[in-house]
């Protein structure tokens, strides 16, 4: 059973790391532009554009870090975009003042330490330009932040829903597996009890086979799948029990594809199919019954058939406990990749076919 997550999208933390590289590339580009402008003026002073762009980058990065860490109301209002943006923009004027003050404090301080004077135009024009640039930047960043947080909330909800679905499937599978145990146990014990007095040695051998089946049934909820080879070992144990009881009325032939032994199948999934043959055919008729068990692997699809040559001439209207449980187990384990089909055998009898996915 595949319980892993099907999503290929990155987690929000990974997405932030990827955006960090974009952010760094943006400021490197701005630095390159600043150096190019410095070269055009004929003054080759690389430290000046480095200080100018570096101070802007540091102030903007600090502002973004504060936004990212504030995850209280910013996540709770994602389903109300208008309220989210209004509340986010309520603190914009204060953040603008802090950003501009920090940026120019860094520039003036570093220039002073270098023994130079920071060149700038009239402060009114400078502040107007910086305020306009900040508003544009803040609007773009708010949209990006809203998108990233919305994506993170969506991814978290998808992951939670997936985990809940997996837990539900596991609980359903465990319940269906447990329902199989009393069903086949009752029939197997009846078979063994019929031999206790007439053939104690045979009964002892069959009790060993029954112990093997009970151990597998007990562990089935923890190991809902196993290889076809292991499943056929259990099926042989059950077939030995039933063939001993009806030794003069039944013959079982096996046509097993050796290349399919590694395929995964439901634990004790084939036993109900063989049990149906005995309950509905062998036990109800005095004529000799031939049961054929076939497995075949073709193009990553495992086909299993159990056929009897009974007297059935019409398909049953509904499926019994064993087939119904198996069908629900197949749905829980493989979804639409698996199927269970009943069809009439030419001349009388029933063929039950199961198709499962099988990776090479």
C-alpha cells in the first residue's frame, strides 16, 4: 500500500529558500546596474554603489524577515483577501519611515567612516522619491507574500487531508482483514474436527497447516500485503486442509507463472476465492470437482484466476461475505488499479478473476 504523499510541490519552507535566491539575484542585478552607472560617470568607485545598494538590501531584507515571522493573523485571514490587505497596509506608513531611516542611516554612517560625504539632492525630493518607491515595492511584496502564504496554507490542508485519508483507509483495511479471520476459521476447524477420530495423523498435519493460516491472519492487519510466493504458500496450506477432507471428490491443479512470484498481493486475499469453491461447489455436490488455480504476469499486471467445473449456469445476484470483503480490500489497497470479476465457465462452473498492479 502506498502511503506516501502524492504531491510533488515543495513545502513552504523550501519555497522561501527558493525565493531567497531570487531575492539575492535581484540585488546583485541592482548592484551591477549601480556599478555600470558609476563607470559611465567616469568615477570608478565600486564601494559607492555597493554601499548604496547594500543599505537598501539590508533594510528591505530586515523588513521582509519581520513580515515572514508574523504568522498570526496573516494566516488566519487568508480566506478574506480584502481584510488581509487592509490590515497588512495599516502599518505601512510606520514601516516606510523605519525603512527609509535605516537605509539612510547606514549610508550616511558608512560614508562618514570612509571620510566622504554622501551625495544627495534636496531632502524633500529624496524623501518623495523614496516614499513612492517604497509604496510600489510594498504593494508588489504584499501580493507575493499573500500568494506564498496562501500556497502554504493550501499545501498544509492538502497534506492534512491526505494523512486523514490514509488513516481512514488503514482503519478500514484493518477492519476488513479482521472480518476474514472468523469466517475461514470456522470452516477450517470443521474440516480438522472431521478427521480427529478417523485419521489422527492427518488431523495433526492439518492442525499445523491451520496454525500457519492463523498466524498469517493475526498479522494480516499489520502486513496487509505480501509477495505472491508467500500468499501461495498460505493457499497451499488451506488447499491441503480442504483436499484432505474431500480427497475423493476434488482435484486441484496449479498453473503458476514463475515470473510473478515477487508481485504484491493482499495477505490471505486468495483464500476466500478457494474457500468459495469448496463451500458452494464441492460441499454441495457428489460429483467430482476440478479446481484450477492460475497466475499470470503480463505488462505489469498480475492476473489470478480460480476456476471450478461446478454446475453453476447463472452468475449470483450478489457477492458473499468473502468476495465482498476481498473487493473492498482491493479498493483500499489499490483503488481503480485492481479489479475482481466473476464470469461463467463454458459448460458450467465459475471463474473468479483478480487483476492487480505489479511492478517489475
